[in-house]
C-alpha cells in the first residue's frame, strides 16, 4: 500500500483567459503532504472553473437605494456562477444591462453588484484554505541570480539557481561558453574557488555547471531546472533587473517567453507568460513627478511555471513598512544587517568599484566571479531561513489575495473583508472605478421642510475623498524665522529652530478597525454646513486635530462664537476694574 495524502494545499493559481486556442482555464500549483512526512508538488490545468457573482434580487422593495452598500445579506441577493472570462457578460445580464458587458466601469459603478471584485484565483485559494482550517504549511523556496556585462544593453553571462536539498544545497549555474575563453577545465577551477572562498559550503553543495553556445539555450536550461525542482517561490533580489535582461534577450531575438520560462510539460496552447512592471514613479498633489524607490516597486511575472517568481527585496520592504526606512536595500546592506555577513569580496579587486570591479573580475578571475554569483544565491537562502519572510509571513498576510497584488493594501483588505463577510452571511459590495460627483439637493436643506417629512438619505452624496492631504498655506505662516546672519542681524529667514511632523504609523486600515468605521455604523455624516464653504470646514477640521491649537478660532468660525477680540471686549464691559486684556497681555486669575 502506497503512502497516503494527508492534505493538499493550493500555493497559487494563474488565470488563463479564453482565447482562440483554449477555453477559460486556470493553472494551479499545489503542495501535497503525505502520511510519511514527505512533501511533493503538483501542477494542473483546471478548465472552465466557475466562480460566483451576486446582484441584488430584482424587486422594487430591494433595489431601492442609490448609494453603494458595504455588504448585503445572502437573503437579498441572487447569485450565479460563471467563468472569469464570462464575468462581465454574466454580471451585465443579471443587472439587466446587457450593453454594459463591454464597459467594466459602468458595471462596477452599479450599486446592486456584489462580489465582482474578488478574482477567480482568490476563490480557488479560499477553497483550499477552508479545507485546511485556514492554516498553511511553509512554502518551499529557491533563489535565482544573474550576472551580465556592463555594456549597454547588458548581455547575459551566467545564471544560478539554488535550492535546499535535505541537508545539502543544490546549485545549478549555467554559463555562456565564451566566458572562460580558452581556459581548460573551467568547472574544476570553479570547484577549487569554492573550496578557497566558501570552505563552509564546499562539502555541502550538489554543484551542476553547464555551458551554452547561445543566451536562449542558457535561459531555457536554467529555467528547465527551476521547473523540474518546482519550488513554490523563486526569489530574486531586485527582479526587475534580472527578468528585464532575460526578457529583452529573448524578445530581441523574436522568441516567445512561453517557450523558455514556462514549464514545458504544460501543453503549448495553455502556456502563458506575461511580465507586469509595477509603478515606478508617482505624481504628487502639486504635479511633481517623483521616482518610486525600487524596494517599493512591486513587479510580477504571471507564468505557467511550477513556481511563483517573487522579488525578495520588495518583500523585505513590504513586510516592514511600519518600521524606519533602511539607508539601503541592496542585498549587501541587508545581509550585513540581518546576518552580519557581506557579499563576496576579493583582495585583488579591492581597488575597483562598481562596473570597473565587475570588468576586472570577468577579465582576470572568471572562476571567482562565478563563485561570487553562486554565493549571492546561497546568502539569500540563509537570509530567508532566518527571517521566513517568503516561506511563511508573505502567504499568511496575503490570505486569498494573489501574490502579484500583495503590495495593494486595498486588494488585501477587500479579500479579507470578503472572507469575513461570508462567515457572517453577507457578501461584500463592489468598489466603483469612477469618482462620485458631490451633489447636494438644496431643497433637502431648506428650513421650510415639514417636521414630519422623512428625508430620503439616498439623495445625498458624500464628500469627495481627494484634497484632504495638504501643506500649511504659506500665507498663513508667521514671519518668525531665525536671525542667523551676523552681517544682517535683523534679517528674518525662513529657517526654523524647531520643526514638527506627525505621521500615524500603520493608521490605515487599523484606525478604521479600532473606530469601527463603517457605513453600517455611521448614523449621520456632515456633507455641508450652511454658510461655510467646504474648503473652510475642511481646513478647520484638520486644524483642530492638533489639539488645543486654534481651538478659539475653530469655535469662532464653525459655531460663530466670539473670537478673541470680541471676548476681550465682552469681558472688559462685564468686569471693567483691573481687567487684564486677553489680547494685550497675560490673563491671570
């Protein structure tokens, strides 16, 4: 009798949209735990998987609201299952808007649509998590790194794949065969260099070195190994560089990524490989374009490979957003901080830096340079074994969310609230892509309304969410800077001796959870104040949050109470004898 399966866990799923050569499909990676303690993996293609979507039941008593709801109970909803490729068409027909099947924004704006935002891959992951009581065993992990020329464009010289194999480490390094020139027995020289520079690993490595006449052959060979070893995650430090080089090398030769990066056991019609670069720059409220630190960029490779490619550098940063920013997120800097180690250095090249260092090493010490590449991968394995960022923390925080969207707080929150809602018998609403216009019916604000008339709250629109983050207007600053120039002692500068900035760490969504902020817990919301422009009460409400500062001004503006000058006059009239003016000196009781 063979070993029995104890549990099966979905690691990730990739949606393969229907097209001319295939039906709607999902490529699913699973980890299997057997009764003898061994762990295996399996990938499969699921065809025409159907996910649910819900709409408010078509009745006048239920479809009687205009504002979106956060949740709706199953008793008020009608559900239907469909493939992800048919989601828009199905939702449009259920809403009675067949023309909206081609207009995703119109669908998402409809207040009667529920569960639409949850992708099919999340439903697949949810089924697995529910079957395993929402616990996940550690993911398996391997690392990958490349070395290139310093020319522009950069040419691939070698690539290394490493993965733990019991108490040993498997290493496959694929090298362009011209790299060693006329050197004989380059593999022996590499092994000797490992013994010299990595003696602690020399007896624990299963080393495989291959040489290739062309770059595409090199790429195909190293990814063939990765797909055969089938880790759950393939970690790359700053993956945009490595994958950027690999993808350009293939595309410049008009080659398909699917023929090189994907698992070649997957039928050709079902192969899929698409690299999506994350946001690399942002535009501030003032219109200034600023680059986003590479450690905050989140790139993804959606591929029918037996592993999910993850940026180890970005994962390290994402899991520590609430802590102080590191001076550098280079692999060398993080290794030094977390492990007390550094990337390999070579005494003969100590006088070189940057590109000159790489050029010197490739020209004079090619075997040592290969060892340098290998150690980068081994060090990443050791870093993960200490931190467990990717094998444990990342999957736990992601929940049912796709790893490709792990950097999206709103995506993770939506998915988590969906799961929470299911446990309460409700389904989460659908967020709109379009901004709602601020509209207020003036008749509803009239003093002539009958006291018994019930105002329809659905006629109100809430305040827009933009424009709340602002700098203190310069025209309100007092000219009280430091006088620091000896030659001009009376010159008042814009420099200040003391400064203050207040940032609430991890305030969103924690502040909403602590405050139980929800449409369902909100009885009234101020959307306008007669006699005050919106910009004024926004400014006052922001100002009052800093404590006692400007409280007199707040009540004077917001409630038309006397200002300081008026208070001075009133009190002076009431107590004319020995009254110390509020505006001219200190007031002592």
